[in-house]
């Protein structure tokens, strides 16, 4: 593997040993043409990006797809303590590469050419540069690749896009490139970002004051010489079908930095109002950390069987069942379920210690949940059903809620430590110059996807009063006497709600450590295990079949009782395995250790033999006759218990009666002798004479016998002949 930070596929292949390249060629059946001017690694790279496994991830194991997504979220570089088993199919297809890192561990590298072919998943920002480039047209990606290569881009376009990807995702290089824009180009880009980061073609032509308008069957088309086309060639404004142009999230962060300073004055006014009075409510509901609930849900959902399917929304019945079980609001449980699935907590790969989320400690779960919510790919407050997985796969068009989320979070950072009325925060939102553009974007999005029209302020209310309290970011209080900002009579009639940013939420918003105390797991008594912040997610999920979740609030308490251990032993887990799984989290108390030791003692063994009936045979000589004769020996289980013979499970009653009668033994059931219903198969067939006037014998109907043979046979008794 290369020692530098290059993630280009050709560069990775060039530093591999010749033996490894030979293995890739032989394993994937790649044809190398020595007459081409391209060297061997370049030809292999062109063949690899043409494989369909990345464009259709259903060809890969689900655990391997989850590993791909975790690596893509880290921009193609994922450091793990050891190699996970889900890596093997990716290594076999040369989709991912591994190299050792200093200090131990291994770095998994997903080349940029592969990264740009992955379809968007629920845990990703729909407006990030990777997602937009992956769904852009060939003409758009070819123009972007040509600009950054400095020469015409040739297929495969994924290899040509690697240079553009490196610049668009590196913030210092991106800022330097944006500084080189002409004044007219920067003005248009800033206006698009101010209007919500998305415009249609007609609005783009209005912004760039382009007089030439060409109309096609799909609408107005911009010219290839305008300002919009210049921005598209640089990847700062990416066209999305049909007739939409979106600014990537990475570009928005850089281009909108100057306007954040302009909004500082309004934030100071808001802070002056907040600090000028006591807004503490009389009633308050304090937010708690959702990570214990997420772990409890991940354990509980594995008990239910097949209620959750990949790519399908969580059933409402399951959500309400879990909300009742843990005593939480269904709306809070629904968002934690959606985000837990987005980060992979509900997937089987979470049981692997070598890869996230199994390698997370419990203190890492909350930042992962908040990051998945902030990206907007799993939960969308603009929809009546916020869980994105509830929508059909082809109808998951993202709303502009991501821009509104950043606006809300930006305002909350300036709140300080005290309480603030919701009315003051709503006034701040209304005065923001981006709200007009957001209202237009929400209306256009609703018309495009067929959803109900919502206003940005309604969506912001759902974010502040539903999503953020469920994530432990905001405390919510109510008081009828809360003050209203001066001069804002329009919001005076709204509900008197106060908000306060928690210390946990402030740490998440500022990118700092949450500050959670890294406690260790311990047994509170002989049966109750309290999980600490240092417990590994995979270790906790591994003891799920052995425990019952008793409490999920500030902490997770698990009950390890003799009844739960007995159930685990009944499903085939060994006592030593149970002990190792529990001790991976906390030392066992003496009483529980004795219980496991007692459960592991084997006091005897029994042999299982399938049988269809038991034949009572009182006479020992008759029993030996049936057991030893060639005609009947194969009908019975040997050895059989004293007093009779066990009939094999494949033997029906009719066959048993016929075989036993051949050795002179009759079978009786319910006091009556059982007669065979079918004739034995003939030894040979003789053609009937044509002159014979007798009709051929009728065929015996086997249906009654076959119906009875499928049933369980009754116990029958044989009696020796007098």
C-alpha cells in the first residue's frame, strides 16, 4: 500500500507487489493487452471500476456493504484495531485494500474511484459532493473531470473524477479554488447559497443575467458559455435531473462563511433579550442521553425475529411495542430506531469487534447518532412520516431540511447556558434572509414529490421541539408567563415554550468531546449489570440472548438471572461461552459464577431416535424374531427399549403390517387385527391374453393408505399365533 495519503486506484495498484497484481488478474479474469500504451496497473484499474458490485451492492454480503458505508463516511480511510470478517469478500473483488498503521491496527482504504460509484444510503448527507457526483449525468461529470485534469476526460469517468474529488473534499484547497473565481461567478454562487443552495434553470439564468435561453422538451437549458456552466465545470454547482442545480455541502460551508459574520449582530440582539430577563419556566422536561435507549432497542429488536427487514421502514407496531416496553414516547423511539439503523446498530455486523459500530464504546454512540441525524439521510422532518426508509427506494428525494437544520443549530450555539423562549428563536428565524429562499425550496420540493406543503418555520418547530429533545440536545419547558421579544406581536399568541441547550448538546454542536465520564461496567448485585461508557457495543450485543433489559434512562441495566442463563443454555450456548461473553464486559460476581458452574455440569446423556410408533411385543422370542429377520429388521430402531420395538419414522402402518405378516406375526390396534390395504409389489408382469374374455383386474386405489401413512401411527400390539 502507498505510504502517502493518495487514494487514487491506479496509485494504489502501482505500489502493490507483482505477485498481488498477478493474483488480481487471475482471480477476476482481467485481460492485459501488452500492445496498449497504458501500463499494467492502469489497465487493471480500468477493468476494476467496470465491475458491477459497487453500482449494485446487492451482489455483496450485507455486512460488507455496511463496512463500505462506514469507510465512505470517513472519506475512504477507516482505521480499525483488526481485520473484520466482512472484509474478505471486498478483498477478493479488490474493492478495498488494507495496510498496517503505526502503533498497531489496520487502515482500510476505499479508492476514490469506487467511492464515487456508490449509491446514496440513509446515513449520508444527500447534498454532499460524493452523493451529487454519484448521481450526476455523464456530461456533467465529464466536464468536471476535464476541468481538473486539464485534458479531455475519457471513460471510465470514475477514474477521471478522482482529481476533482480530492480538491472538492479538501477544505484548504477548496477555499483557495473559490478565491480564484471571477466576481460575477462568486456573486452567482453566493446568491444560490443564500437562497438555500438550490435553484432551477430559469432562476439560474436570472441570477447570471444570461439573455440566451434555449428551450427543450424538459424545459429551459442554460448555454455552455454562461456563469452557471463555469461553476458546474468546477463542481461548485452540480446539475441534478430535472433542471435543478445544487451547491454541495462542502462548498456551502466555505462560501457562506462570510455571511455568518453578518448574522453576528442579530445573534447579539437575541442574546441581549435572553440575558435581560429570567426565562426559566415553571415546568420543564429535561433531555437525557439517547445512547442507553439505542442500546436497549438494539438488544430488544434481536429478540423479535423477522420484524425488521433491510431497506424497509421500521413497523409502527414494533415502534409502539418498544415504546411501551421502555416507557418512552413513540416519537422519541421512532427517531432513535431510524438513526440506530442508519449507523448499523441493528445490523448483524454490529456483533463484530473489528469494525464500527461494533468497535464503538458506548460513549461513541451519541455522537454517531447525532451525526447521522445532522446529515439528513435517515430522518426528514419535512415529511409527515419522517423516517426515510418508509418511502419506496426510488422516491427518497431529500428535502432542503439540511439547510434549515444548520440554521437552527447555528442559532442554538449562540443561546448561552440559560433558558430562551421559543418565540425569540422563531423571531430570529423569520428575520434570517435565507428563510424566503427556503420557503420557495420547500414548496417546490413538495410539488415534486407529492408531499403536503410545509413552511420552514413549521419544520424548524419540529426540529426544536421533537428531534433535538429526543437526541438529548435541548431541555424543553412550559410557562404561561414567559416574555415575548419587543415589537414582535405576531408570535405573541404562540405557545409559551422555553428552551435550554444542554451541556451535552453544546459539546455536540461545537465538535468537542461530550464530556461523559468513562465509567466501567459493574454488577450492582448478583444479577443486575450496569453498563459503563467504556463497554464495547459488540460485547454488549453479544450478551443480548443472556440478559433482559430492565432500565434504559441515564444508564443501561441488564438482568443476568438464572432464568435467562437457562434459556441461553437451551439454545445451545455453552457455559464457558456465556462466562467469556459476560466477563468481556464486567467481572462475574461469585454467586453468578457458581450458577454458571452448576449449569455446565452434565449429569447424564440421552440419545434421540426419531420413530413413528412403538410396537408392544410381550413375547421375547417374537420380539427377537422381528428384530433379526431380514424382512423386518430394517423396520425398527435398534436398540429398542424392553417390552417392544420402536418403528422407524419412515415406515407407515401398511408396510409394517405386510412385512410382519410375512414372518407370521399379526398386528393389532384398539383390539382389532390390522389388515394390509395394498398388495405387495409383484415380482413380474404378465401380459394378458388377447383371446381372454375376462377384463383386466382393476387397479388398487392407494389413496386411503397414503393419507394414513402421512399421519402419526398409533401404538400397536402384536399377539403371537396360538
